[in-house]
């Protein structure tokens, strides 16, 4: 009977350990996904701002050339 209790307890502990490992793996995947989305969002923002600044500079240069 004691051996049976130890086996059940060992199986239960192994199952709990596996559950915890799966949860930590899922958390790591979520963090990686969020980090990737943040990087992509920031890169799109930077690209957009660069395009806006380039268009403003070109527009100002054209206006400067026209009026002078």
C-alpha cells in the first residue's frame, strides 16, 4: 500500500512539474510575441516619421527654390 501511495504521489508531482513547464513555456512565447509586435510597431512608426520629415524637407526646398 505504501508503495502505491508513493507511486501516485510521484506521478502527481511529475504531472504538476510538467504543467508548470508548459505554463512557463507559454509565458515565454507570449513575451516573445509581444516583444516582436512592439519592435514591428516601432519600426513602422520610425519609417513613417522618416517619410514625413523627408517630404517636409523636399517641400520646403521646392518652396524655397520657387520664391527665391
